[in-house]
């Protein structure tokens, strides 16, 4: 409840986060594609399932809206260290969503040397590294078609 109140007092531009039902452990976020990126102009819906052990354990976040990204598969599953090994109990849902928005434009962050190990959709990862023009065009096309 504290996080909901904090979000209401200090909303994040381009992000809307709220409980999705009567269950306080199920939330929904809507994010706008960041300006100046392949995802600009798009809007994605994410589901957030908060475990009872939160904040000691990370929430499960999935994309409902289809997106073309090397670390988000067709089921909306996200491969991001913040949702697993790099989770920190000091993170809030809002801070996590802001990080995921940044992750859209920089899918590998500091793990550029180990992209194959970090890549959830290997074919899209290969395209990202080996044919960036094609990757960019497809990501923009999916943004227009689905988001």
C-alpha cells in the first residue's frame, strides 16, 4: 500500500502502475515506449505478480503486449538480472518498471560480452548484433502493429 501511495504522490512520466484487481498481489503496469528509441509511440501492458515474500524476492513481471526484443519471448517472459540474481529488496515496483523501460533500448547493459548467455530469444539477439538495420526495422514494425 505504501508503494501505491508513493506512486500516486510522485507519478512517473509515461508509466502507469496500479493493482489490477481486488488481489493486492496482482498489479498491472502500462509503459510508453521511450522517446528516441525503436519503441517510441508504443504502449505496452505488463502484468506484475508480487510474491508474499516481497520485497525479499522479486515480483514476476511479464509483457502482455507483444514486443520484439532479444530478452522478451513470445510468452512475455523477461530475461533480466533485476528479476532474478540482481534483485535488491530496496527496489520498489516503480523503480523496477523504470529499469525495464531503460532495458527496452539497452537490452544487454553491461553484459555485452556475454550476450548469448543473457539472450532469451537467440535469433533476435543474433539479429541485434549482426544485422542491426533489420532488427531496428522489425522492432519498429512490431511497435506499430502491436503496441
